[in-house]
C-alpha cells in the first residue's frame, strides 16, 4: 500500500493516509517505525480497530507495558486502558471534567514510557480536545544562550505535583504509599532520544517540580519561563477527535493536555503504552 504523510498544524507531526491495519507488511511496518521516530505525533483516521488489532499495531512500534497508574477494563487485554468520563451523577452537568494539564507521560517514574497509541471510541459533541506540543521543535526554537544554560541540568519530577495541580487530596496513608512507590526522579532538561539522537526539552509541567540542586526561587523562575515558552500557541496543535481516530505520540518529544468536556457528555478512549528505554535516577 502507498502511504501519504500530511503535515499537521504548527508542524506537530503528520497525518498518515492509506494505512490499512489489516494488511500491514514489512514495508509498511518499517515506514511506520521510521515515522514514529521522526515525528512527535502521528494521526490515523477511520481505523476500525479491535482491542486485538490495537495491541498488534502497538507491537509494531515497541513493547507494550501495563500502565503504572490506570487499571485496564475487565475483559480487555491488560495493556489496554480505557480513560473514560461518564455523564450525569450528582455534579453540575456543565462542570468541566477530564481536564489534564500539560505533561509528558510517566516522567515521575524511573523509566518514562516510549509513547502511546490513543484511539477514540465515544466523543462528546463539544469539548474533549487533546493538545500536543513537539518539544523537539521547542528545543530548536530556544536561544543559544538558553540552550547553553540548561545543558546538563536535571529537573526533579514528582507525582505529588500533579495531585496539587489537579486539586486531589490523598489520605495520609495513601500519600505515603504513592511516595514510596514513586520516589522523586531526576531527568535531564535536555532529553536525547537514544534511537534518533533528536534533542528535546523535557519540561513536563504537571510533574517537573524543581531544578535539581537549585534554590526554590531560582528553580521555579527557570521552570516557569520554560513552561511558558513551550506552551505558546505557535507550538500547539489541538486535535478535534472523531470516532476511530488513532493518535500515536512519541513521548520522548511530546507534551500533551486534555481540554476536558462538560460532565453531561461521555468521552471514552482506548490506549496502549510503549515501554520506555531511558532511565532516570532517584534524587536524594
């Protein structure tokens, strides 16, 4: 089959046209693998995937892993999670649910995931967009002075930061258990993809909480400056989902965010996660 690559807005990856997941041969697998390494985001539309074919497509790009925080839906393969927000309940039907701030996945772990494949199942009639930023493009856009200043620095990533930003309040025992399971992790601010050599800004705003070894005020000033720079509208692509859209993102060079949607609607997705290759290290 002949594949066509169409650039997405603001240079955030490509839409792939002409791929039939039922008839992927060696040439298509190689093209998909290369596109994954060279793009932050890949979009495929109208894919009639089953859980099994979703998982098979994942295997082409790497080894799927079981997500460390989100449970699988009963009856589905354990590698597939189903982010879902149900309509109704006791809350205001116009309350916005499902909003998730900008982040790269699992940077609070020693080995952040390699990427993810997210498929739309049920989409609300309004809201529910997902935003993407190519952090390799962000890094390239930094001034030479800033690149020099952040070279060799590490950011400390904390799961507890995401709980603060989301307004989640854990019971003391649960907070201790999560802190023991996910201790502070330091990752370089300049991430280098081991497979492609592409450099990107590993800023993960929902988890990056401090610059390792820096005083609080100086650390927060730098991280705030980098967060504001990375999430400028010129770098952002907001995807308007349709059922059976599949987005594949390269977590080593992507920030993403969920816009959220009104509580009156349902938004259901299926996701697989690719095992990571880059180790972080625990801070002291």
